């Protein structure tokens, strides 16, 4: 593997992981209600996508403007996988060892928010009751569910990495 790709993937992966941990720790310290704030989630996703674009663009520049699909995909996937893994390991530690009660608080807040939204859309009471029961029986921050989320993150990283690689690859590298 090309050293530039390896170095950039690892470095940016650590940066993504640290930013993700800082965002989670900040939200945790400021107000647990922020964990269910849709706009914070969307902003975080956009931030990480921008970092990925900068990463692939910088890597292409370091490779003298020539990058294959495989190289572009690989550098992005390495960074995304490292960042997501660091984030999930921090979440496992925070919500299962340091403060397990926080995940219960967040779940309660999520249920309240969901009920509010369903009522706004005139959802039938029995449907709301069933949704609340399902949410009460699910531990989104259990080790297993966080690891399942990590797998989803890998899939999302692969999909977005493929799109970025298609955009940034040199056209003559189609066969590589």
C-alpha cells in the first residue's frame, strides 16, 4: 500500500475519531437532550463528509494529481473505519462503564420526543403505545447495539468512499 495513502488514512482517521469523541463528550457534559437533537446529528455528518472530501483531495494532490479509484476509496475507508471505531469504543466506555444511567436518560428523552412527534402527526394511540413499548425494550447503547452501529458505519463509509473515489479518481484510471 502506498505510504501517502496509509499515512493520510490513519492520521485523518485519528482526527475524525478525536473530533467525534469531543462532540460526544461535549454533548454529554452540556446537556443529554442534545443527543436527540436532529440538527447536531446532521451537522456532525456534514462535518465528517467535508473532512473526507478534504482528505481525498489532499491525498490526490500529494500523489501529483493522480489517484486511482482504489487509492481514493482506500484512504477514505481507512480514515472512516478508524474514526468510527474510536467513536464506538468511547461510547461503549461512556455508556456502559462510566455512566450507564445516561443511556437510560437519553432513551427516556428519545421516547418523549418520539411521542410528541407522533402526536403532531395524529398517530393512533395504539401505534404510539406499541412504539413506546418497543423503544423501552431496546438498549441503543448496549455494547452489542453499538457494535452493530459500527458495522452500519463501515457500510456507510464504503458507500460514501465509493462515491468520493468515483468523483476524485483520474479518468484514465478507470481500469485500475
